[in-house]
C-alpha cells in the first residue's frame, strides 16, 4: 500500500501541511469576523445627527398682519404670538388665496 500524498488522508503526508491549511482558513475567518465587528462598531459609533426642527404653522382666518406686533402693529394685542415669533422664522411676504 502506498502512503504518499494521495493515500486518502488529504493532500499532505502527515498533518503538518493540513494544519497549516486549516490554520490559514481559521485565520481568514477570524480576520473576516473582526472586520465585520469593526464595521459594526464604526457604524454604531457615528455622531448622532441633530433632530429635525419643529414646524408650527399658525393659520388664522380674518387676521390682518398689521395688527400683530411682529409685523409692526400695536404691541400687547397678541403677546403670545409676538413672543413665539421672537424665537422663530417669520415670513414677511406670505400670500394667501382669498375669494374677496
């Protein structure tokens, strides 16, 4: 009986080369697993984005802009809306559709 490299024990005589091949496969698997974990950590550790700004649309029927303190009207008539507009974006050229 022949006990060479093709004797049914794999491609190697003994275990020396077989261990090298298996260790190489394990090393590739370990490196691959480490890369997957590292990418997961990098994605999970990204900076949190700022929350989107809140949007409040105030819609009032039959209110003239010149009555609001924000638009140059008498202060004190609409104190809540004036204080709200003090820390918000205010549109000075807004148009609305009207039938009259």
